[in-house]
C-alpha cells in the first residue's frame, strides 16, 4: 500500500515538474510557416510537432519531407515528427536525413514494426509508437522496451480542432503502470483536443508530453499563454474590476 502511495506521489510531482509541450504546426498559418515556427519556439514550446498525413492512413493530406527540412533550418528545438502514413518504413531514412529528432509511427498498419523501430534507432532518431483511440494498449506492450515514447492519440487522427476522447485516459494509466513496474522511464505523449484542462486529466493519468495545435495557435492571449496553460500554470484571468 505504502509503495502505491509513493508511486502516486512521484507520478503527480513528476508530471507537474516535467510537462513537455510540443506545438503542432498543423494549426499554424501555413502561408508563413517559418515565422510561425520561430514565434512558437520563442513563446516557449519544448518541441515542434509536425503532422505528416498521406490521405490513405488518415483522410487528410498535409506536409512531407521538404517541410521537415524547412523547419530544421528555422528552429533549433527538437522536431517531433508524427507519421500518419502507410508503409512508414519506406520513408524513415528520408525523414531522419531531413532532421527529425523523434519519429512516431503507428502500430495499426505495421506488421514489421519491431524492425522499423530498430531501424529508426540505428539512424540516430528517437523511436516512438502511436495508438489510435480504437487500439488497445496491449498492442504496444511487446515493444515498450525499445522505444522512447508512446503516443496515445486522444482523438482519431486526421484533423486538428477535435474534441478530446476521455476513454483514452485508461490506456495512459495502463502504459504508465507498465513503464513504472518495468523501470522503462517512458515518455507518454497525448495528442488531440489537448488544452489546459485535458492536459491536467492526462497528466494525472501519467502523461508527460502534450501536443497541442488549437490550444496554442488559437489561444486568445497568444502562444505563450497557451503553452503556460498546458504546463498547468496559466496566468489567472485579469480582474475586470466589475465585481
Ligand atoms: C491530429 C494530429 C494533431 C493535431 C492536434 O491528427 O495528430 O497533432 O494537430 O490538433 P489539436 O491540438 O487542435 O487537437
Ligand atoms: Zn500529431
């Protein structure tokens, strides 16, 4: 019992200290991507999240290798590249060369995922695996020791601005438990509908990396305020003097 209390205490304190924010460029103004990337880096995001979609694995098409290259030459923070494409193994070399620091591939369409993850590591890039809302946590269990991060999708991938799916919290809890029991020290990332409030729910469940597009690029008080809210220390709303 006391061990459980200590574990919960550690988890709570860790998640508060170490929230990593990854700003999703999908919600930025694409007519000025370089400017947007610089602005969000200056506003304090830890990583830059690039969503690569192929119109096959997900019903949307976004950006590819040249965009990652362009981001690499624009900012110095880590590039967190989320591949929502079929046959990612065909493209990991090109994304590594373009400057990706973290490469996340999905487990739903990858019969040879073990091999692809080894290859990502061999290329000097940090490997991560994503699971969709309809995919059970057990799908990633056998590969946990070989990755740096699990991305628990908190919406169905394909579009920004969707509503957080609360049923995904149980999977975050389960994966954090496996990580603690096996001393894996995994990063657990959440992506989709993440704002100050849902980030808090996910942090309590054991997540420590928070991807957000709308909550940063669409924050009424600017990018830095959006990032602060995700870290759990939003500036209280200004007193309007009405009360
Ligand atoms: C969705 C993408 C997300 C998306 C999140 O498929 O993987 O990274 O940009 O957008 P928000 O934060 O607006 O839900
Ligand atoms: Zn993403």
